[in-house]
C-alpha cells in the first residue's frame, strides 16, 4: 500500500501512498502506522502536526532541533515545493550531503526526514500548503538553522523559475554557515 524509495541519503525516503481516483476525485491514506513500518522498517510515534502556507519564492529552513531532535513526515496538499534534507550527524558517512525532491499536491509524494537531518523547502508554485508530522514537540530553545545557500553544502535549489532571490525570515537570513553549525553525534 505504501512505496518507499531511498533518496541520495539512504535514511531519507520518498513515500508514495496508493491513490484511488475516479471522476469524483481521489482517496488515499496519508498516514497508516502499520504501512509505514512495513515500507520503511521504522517504528515512529508522532506527537505534533503542523501546517504552513507560503507564497511563491518563500524558502523555509534549513531547520533542526539539536536536543529533542524531530523526525518529520512531510507532504504538500496545495501547490508544489522543492524539499531538502541535509545530514547533520557527525558519525554519518554522509555528513554534509543533501537530498532534494519535488513534493506537490499533484504527485502526492511524502518525504520521511529522520531525526539528525536539517530540513527546508522553497515554494515553486503561487503558494503551497505544507503539512508535516513530527516525532518530538517543537522546542524553540533547541532549534538550530543552517544557511540555505552555504557553499560547503552546495544545495542545487531550483531558483531559476523564481523572480529574484528567495524570501527568507530574519532567522533564516542570519542562519550560521556550515563551519559554525552544531552537529549531532
């Protein structure tokens, strides 16, 4: 019922739920604990659901919680985004590598971003509604950010389709570079 495909980072998975559609619309399970476990081999407990709406060109991230790290299951219900995960685990052979995938209301793909990764996205459509489930509660005192355009990480954001630079929050505009980032053990 649920297809899981590894990205360039093997722990970060693209999930494709089975979609049943006809001329009336569609039906899909956006979350099923047993199907997730069977497809990923991972047991998770989600404690919080979040929903953000952003305009075209808004870039949110790259965010992570250094304590109480969050695993995130993310999806888009309206519009489309380019979604990115960066490995922040010092013990990982993939430290500093990134994976990106387009998520949209049309393709109905989801991304599983385990704890230990920074996460962010840029909106490619006029707007996007972005939903995500987290395995830990938001803890602002433990939140960290990584500069979206850090040359050491070199994310290939699809910005050519946007007019100008991405729109950032003050926090994201001031995010530390890779050389100043905090890492997971």
